[in-house]
């Protein structure tokens, strides 16, 4: 009996030792996994830094916007191109007869064209892309390469960013990040709430897709706008042909000092044609 008891006790101790070793191993693996998980804020900063350090950048983008207000729904699909050569040569083009626009800087001159108005402006190019928002306010994008190269900080409002997981976008392994923040409103009703998702490439830290959902209300009317943007054909630090930054005015477009609807009272006076 005593011998059997000793064997049982030895087995119990051995089992506990094995379990203890196994537990330590699991704990170490778990700790290693936790260390391997990147901090979401760090991923965003690394992505922005990569764009800001780029000497050149090119991409194509597609944008889908769906707005729902009550029983009404409006959909818009757009495509475009963005190319940049440090410090201030760039082209930003949205391809659409009505909602399209083109901004081109050859390093000395900035042209900005609105397709719907068939008008374009001409002014000295900003020395850096950071001056683009002032020179062309309609290009104040929020979360895309243009914004990053302008020096915008997506974390300026100190949103709480979380790592949703890893997903593939167009076959590319990406980190899926998400955060929510409230947008100040001066229109009455509830302040708009912004839910943002971003997919950042695991290997190259480039932005492959974003989804922005803005919801709120004005009076009794509730609305939701969902904007999904995808980025493809991205090239970093590769030569960009000089002709890329050449502006050609669309047929029938006129140069003006300030944009205004043609035929409207107080419409802008066309600039001299020789500046075209």
C-alpha cells in the first residue's frame, strides 16, 4: 500500500510538473503573441511617415459614396489618379464629366480645373504640398496619400484606434484598423459621428482601402453617408515622367480668377487668354 501510495504521489507530482511546464510554455507563447501584435497607433504613424518620406508616389483610386436620408438614397462612383514628385510637382485628377476636377503643379504654376463649370484657375504653385489646402481648398482630403503628404495627422483628434485583425484587400495581406470620433457640427441636430476603417499593407505600410461612415441628424431627419475608397497601382520612389505634370485645359474651358457658375450674377471675369 505504501509503495502504491508512493507511486501515486510520484505520478501526481510528475503530472503537476508537466502541467506546470506546459503552462509556462503556453504563457510564453501567449506573451510572444502579444508582443508581436503591433500597436494600432504605431501602424498609423509608420504609414504616414512612409508617405511623407517618399520622393515620389503614384496611384489610381476609386471612390464609392452612398448617402441615405430617410427613404432617399444617392450613389456616386468616381475614379481618379494621383502622382507626386517632391517637393511640389503633382497631379490630382478625378475622372467625371460633372463632378470631376484636376489639380496640376509643374513646380512653378498650379492649375485647378472644375469640369462642371468648365473653368480653371492659374496661380503660383505652393513651395511644398503642405500649402495645397490653402491654394486649392477643395483638395482638403482627410485620409489618403494627398493628406499624408500635406502633413495631416490622422491621430490629431486623439481617436481610440483598435486593431480589428488581418484581412486581404485585392489579395494583399493588410492590418485592419478602426476608430470612431465625433465631428463638430454647426447645423443643429446631433453631432455627426464618424466611424473609420483603414486597411494598411502588412509588408509595405501603404494604404489600400478606407471606409468612412458618417451618421447624424439635422432636425428630425437622420442621414448616413458611407464612403469607400480603394488605392491600386501604387508606386513609391519610382521615376515619374515629366509630362505627367503638364496641364491641358479641357475643350471649351475658360481661365477665371475665381470659380463661379456660368451665367450667374457676379460671375467671375475671364482672365486673359494668353495665360492659358
